[in-house]
């Protein structure tokens, strides 16, 4: 996973010539979103199988993190 973050830093720096330190921020927001969704699913629906909870957790985290990244791109780079 850290290799993907490093590749992201390298690609962004190579393309726009700026270091974008928001990669770590976005990675952290995604991890916390996944944790919160997992805890909410566990608290509200105790009988949800772990596999389904993990799939829902990953989908919600990816959607919210991509929306957050899109907002950063629109505000910071344009």
C-alpha cells in the first residue's frame, strides 16, 4: 500500500512539478471512513457477516475518499 502512495507522489510530481502532500491526508481519511463504517455496521446490525461488512466498508470508503479527492483537485488545482 505504501508503494502505491509513493508512486502517486512520483507521478504527481513528474506531471505537474509540485509535491502534493494531500495523498497522505486522503489515505488517512479513507482509513478512518472505513473504520467508522465498520463500527456503525457492527453497532447497528450485529448479525451482518464480516465479508458483507467489509465490502460495504470498502465501497463507502472509496466513494467518500474519491469525492474528497475530486473536491481537492477542483479547489486546489483549478
